[in-house]
């Protein structure tokens, strides 16, 4: 097969995964006309239509899905082996792609990256904040970060953080105008800052537990956010009650900027784990990153 065909297959795998010529062109560092031309040439050479195009989206046809299933693992193996070439260098190098939830990225990954990256300028890390249970193999990630209970059994999992506990908080100004809730059920009468996670669909329920009793409260309020920073800022401004990771509000509570309620109803969850395929061979860069993240507890 001509070298050009291999290039076109690699381009097709990116387009099929991204389902967008715009995102694929940006990821590949090429123009959209050049990308479209490469796809037309590949389809003409193979004699089948691989991509269904509309004015708003691109998706693989049945033939395209079949081709993607065949070639994606091969390109992943090639990428892995190329990354392993860094073993022949005197120092760790290469690019790592990690998917993680927002809280894990902020509280666990960023502090470790701040320590290791200045010492290893040849390591490059891309972190994608994603609330879904991403298929890291299919999406080409080196690893993912999730709570321990969410990690698939066929993955290697390394604990990288302590147990996670949630907290319900509001500002002194808010509680000057509203009574403090005594049970989670009281939250239905409060202005709560709700959470909508992209992969969850609806409003995310707040989860509570006490003496074996579990409650999921579907809160309502004037505000709905899908990120941590805006929920915290709104709570500090007295706009409602927020359901936040405990470690992100401890300083504000200690300084009196926020008041915590229902603490006896807020359970702990198994801490964050770095997970990756059991068949993955670790490069020096990945090994360094994993070991720096490993939680001592």
C-alpha cells in the first residue's frame, strides 16, 4: 500500500473519532480542505463511502465503523511503541493524554504536575476534563482518573488520593435570610445551586447517607452550573447552597466565608485512582507520572 494511503487511514481514524472535520483538522494541524481532499481520495481508492456528511456533523458509515474497529487498535499500538522509544533516551520524554473529572484535575493532577514538569521539560501532558466514563483505549488516552468505585475491573488501578467527601455550604448572608436545613429533605425548600453534568443528562441529585439510610435529593434553585468554580463563587456571593468537594471549601469555612450544614449526612467515597489498560507498556514518562501520583495511604 502506498505511504499516502497509510496517511489517509490515520487521518480517517481521527475524523471518525472526533466526528468533526474542524476538530480533526485542529488536532492534526492541517487545513480542512486538505483533510476533506484526503478523505475523498481514500473513499475513491477503496470504492466505499466511509463518512456520512451533513452541514452540521460527520459520522462513520457502516463501512467506516468497520474500518475504524480494524485500524484503531493498530494505530494505538504504533503510538505506544513510538512512545516507548523514549526508553532509549537518557531522560523521560513524550506526550501523555489523561482524562479526568474537574475536581480530580484540580485537586490531584495539577499539584503533581507543578512538581514534575519543571524538572522534566521533555514531558508534555494533555488533560481533558470529562465527567463521563470515557473508553480510554478507544479514545487514545494513556490513562484516566476516576473514583475507585468507577474503575472497570479489567484496568490496572493505582490509588492517587484520599477518600473524597462532599459538603453542603452557604454564605453567612444566605443563612441570615434562610433557616439552616436539619435534614437533606429540607433542601427542597432552599435555593440550591444545581449541577448538570454533560453525560448525566438531567440535574445531578445530591447524595446523602446516615446510619445506613441513603437519600438522593433532586434540588432546585435559580442557578445551574456544570463546573466547580462557578458553583463556589455563587455560594460565596450568597446566591444559594452548594454541594462541593470538602477539600475545596475547607479554607472558606475556616475563615467564616461559608457555613457548612448537614455534615453528618455527607459520606466519603473511595478516593481517586489512575487507571490504564493492563496490556499497556509503560514509558519512562508514564512511569514517572504514575509514581509521582501514587497515594501513600
